[in-house]
């Protein structure tokens, strides 16, 4: 801690001239940081995604299962007059001196560049987004116990990036009491006393974090949200986790992997944990020359992952599946599956850049990825009954999207599917037969009754067809409504 304290003193003295002559440019710099933060993060609660992203980028000991915990309390442990306080706990290795130098800067990041999981740290001011909901964020990590203030420091006329050492309010004892007196504190704790007009919005967003936020993170496998009250009976608990990853299959002929992720959600009003599985399809595509952009010039291949929910999705903060760039954007596609790729995002990170040729290159590959995933799902279920295939046809995007570029993707998917033998016909045998959609017709209910009677009388109905058309498998008519596809 003493080394950390000296480091903060050095930053204040050498970088911000505290104790020396004031820099005449500090007032302009203060306004620049304020304006930039407000421009980049238009929505109050975008900081939640930034904090999740930061936790994903952190380093963890091999013996640790990376996790992130949010606890909100209706009390002011910082003595700043806040009506509520949000605490974020992360079991990472902790802040290094370089991390501290970065957070005390603008546009400088220790995370710049391209990693296996995509571009990160491009703006370098992710943490500054917390100032939309707080005036004084606190960081306790690896011996550091500091806070920042959006108001200009009286010693240098600069806010947001000038660190102050914290002796009390809160103390480690205050934090420990909230986290749990018998549980060891994680290495990093961020304390955010909320602005009065932001409490409701933050609580609402915390309660609506969808479990699917974990699907495309490579490190964080558990995230929990809870409310701490003096009366434990009033506490609410929401925890989500990736419980397992199974059925990995590598397809070298198309440079693709498929696997199943099992996602669980724990909620106080549920008798037990609920779980949803996702069929994941990850495929690589070469970057075409016409889609190259300066920020991705060294990238030679695109990686597209599609996530197909198997069964009912978890309803915590239910939203329609959409587009992810490792974390969710706010784009609603009206597709019944999730599209994940290293998209270029708008400065707010709420949507992808629709006019970007890099993003267009990704979207051009989505129909092929979907086609390969769908055919694999349908045709490779050798031992499964035809009835088990019916829910898979719900993954076909039939609904119109509000984005024209996505309607183009939808039409391309349709064009590929109509040429493939993917629709199972009624065969009255153990063997499954697949045909092009145009070769298969639906039978009226009255005729099904006739066929049932014929089968009871031992009539041979193998390779059933009518007027040159194969008959759609009865599972689509007698099943759970998937025939609407």
C-alpha cells in the first residue's frame, strides 16, 4: 500500500503539477474530457457494459474462475450524500501501476491493439463512462485506494482524471460488511455513489442484464447482481453463469466449430436454477480486399459466431436476440438467433456502423454461416426422430427487420435454403428423407386421418408422395406449432 500511495503522490506532483505552477491548459483539458465522455456515452447506463468489458480484459490467476459481482445498497458509505451506492467486485489480479497511469489519462490505454477476441481499448476512456451516474468513483485494488472527482481539483483546475488517496468513507471494513464479513474480498472493488436522478435507471438496468451477455466472453463465466438491505429478507439475488460447454465438433472442410453452451440463471423468486442451452456455430472467413479498413488492416480472417437458443430462452430482462460485438449492441434484428462478430461500432457502442465496408463484409458472410449451421443441425441428427427437427426450423429468419441490410441477409439465407434438401418428408419408415422446399407440400388434416387408417390396415406407405410432391413430415403438423415456418 505504501508503494501505491507514493505512486499516486508522484502522479499528482509530476503530471498535474499539484504543489507547483498551474498549467494554463488544464481548464481546457477538463472541458475536453467532460465533453468527450458525454459524447461517447449518450445513455446513463452504458457504463455497465464498459465495466463488464473491463473485467473481461483483466488478467486472472489460473486457479481463479473469473467472476463479476454487482451489489447495490440504499445507503451512503462514501459520506458524499448519495442516496444509494453501487459496488462492483472482480476477482482479477488487480490494478498495476500502468493501469493506474492509464486511468489517470485521456485516450491512453494499456489494452490497445488486436487480441484474439477482437479489438479492445480503442477509445481508452471506458472507465470515464461512470461519471454519467456518479460524481466520485472509487477504486480499491492491489494496494491502491483512490477516487476521482468530476469537479475540477482546486489544486490544478482539472477533474475526472486526478487521483485522490482515500483514507476513510469508505473503509475496507465498510466494504467488507456489505460483501459479507466471512468472505474474502476480491482483489478489485469499484465503489460508485450514485447521483440521485440515476438510481432508478441503474437499478432497472441491473435487473435487466440478460444472461446471454456471457455467451461471447472468453474469461468471465459468472456474473451476479444483488441488493443489500438491512433486512436480509428484502435482498434480491440474480446470478447467471456458463455452467458447461459440451459437444465440440470441428469441421475442417469449412473451418468451423460447433459446440453447446449451457447457461443458468438463479433468481430469488425461482424455486431452482433455470437453464437454457445454445447451439453455437463459429466459422472463419477470409477478409476480402474490398472490405478492408485502416483499423483492421492486419486482420486476415473474420470470425462469425451464431448462437441458437435451444428451448425457451431465460426471461431475465427478456429482449429479442440481436447483434453482439462480444457484448450486446442495442440493435434488434428480429432474427431468432444471435449474430456475433468483431463489428465496428458507433461511438456510443449501441449500434454497428451500417455504412462500414468492414461490417458489410461480415454481414455478407452471415448467410453462409447460417446455412452451414442450419444444414449441420438438420442433416446431422442421424439418430434423432424427425419430431426433434421441428424446433430447428424456428431458427429460419422469416420476420422482416427494421434494418435494410439485415433484410438483405435474410433474403440471402432464403435463397440458399430453397436450393438445399433440408425439409423432411413423411416416409413411414425409420429412414429420414430430405427434399428441397419446393418439392414438399403440406397435407390437409382430413387426409392425415385417412393415412392413419390406411397404416392401421397395413397399407404400404413408404416413400409417400402425391401428384409429384413429397408430403411434409407429420411432425410439423402434429408438433408444437413449428409448422408456421
